[in-house]
C-alpha cells in the first residue's frame, strides 16, 4: 500500500515509518524537515511541508491509500507550559488533522489513522488521578487540542481509527490493545505504537473505534 505519515520526524512517526517500510509498503514521510531526516532512508519518499498548509498537504496526500497522523509538539514540556511553543503552533494537532481530512475527502481517500493520547475523549474519565494532575499542570493546552483533534476525526466522514497510547518511552515495552479503555501499564514504547499504527493503516481493523495502547511485558527470548 501507499501510506503517508504526517508528522513523520517525531518518535511515533519515525516508528510508524519503520514499521511500514519493514512491511513492504510505499511510504511517504511528511514533515517540515522530512528531507533532512530521511535523506538516507531506503524505501521512504520524504516530502517537506507544513501540516497546517492545505497546498502542502494536498501535494503529499494525492495518490495515497492511507494516512497516519502523528502530529505533536516535540519541545520541552516545561518550556512550552511557561513560554509556549517557539516552533510549532499549539493547535497543530487539530489544525493539521482538519487539513489532512479535507485533502483526503478532496482526493477520494478513506483510511485515516490518528494518534491521540490516553485520557482524551472516551478515556477521559478513566485516567488515573496522578495523570490528571500532570495533564492539568503541565500539558493542558496540548490535551485540549487533542480533544479538538478527536472531534475533527469523528466528524470527518472518513474510515478512521483513533489510537490512544499511554506514556511513551524509547524502551522495549510491548503494546496491549483495548477498545474499552482498559490499561495494563502506563508506559508503552514508541516502537510498539508505530507497529500498531502501521498495522491499522494497512487494514480495515477497528474502523470507527478508539484503540487504547498500554504497556505489556515484552516476550522472553526463545
């Protein structure tokens, strides 16, 4: 399949690109500095652009079979809380996803997989108290934008799946999947999340559903 990853230079975006390439799919990596990030990456076509600019997104979307959206703010959380984001709009998730959805409708595309965050939308009331405090004190604006993003996805008219991982790490935690908001552990690796994003983008599984990804024990070596 021909899959576009929007926000491809972030941790989850890179992991999704890796998983898609490993699965033999044609991958287009879209980000503001995609060419620099993927210049040496075999099997990846980098496209530089801004996810909030319709012309940039339309150029990348055309001819694809599915889109994975992993937009977010990569700057230091405390800095963003105090000073705001210096390089990325605070509403990049909702604005970028709205632009992507519009381009997909224009070009007759259907399959959309969007990474959000556990504790948003249908899992809001399931979030542990300690995490609610962190959300309120440190990332309130980002979470509010994720709420708007999910509303955009649900109203898009596309064949969508929303993926809500718990806290992301660069470790080896495997991913346990749930469509009821059930959580096994509050950490999951970006690599495991990327694998699930790739799997969903290249299938019709869990269409119209919110999928929670939480940590699961890694399998012991055989």
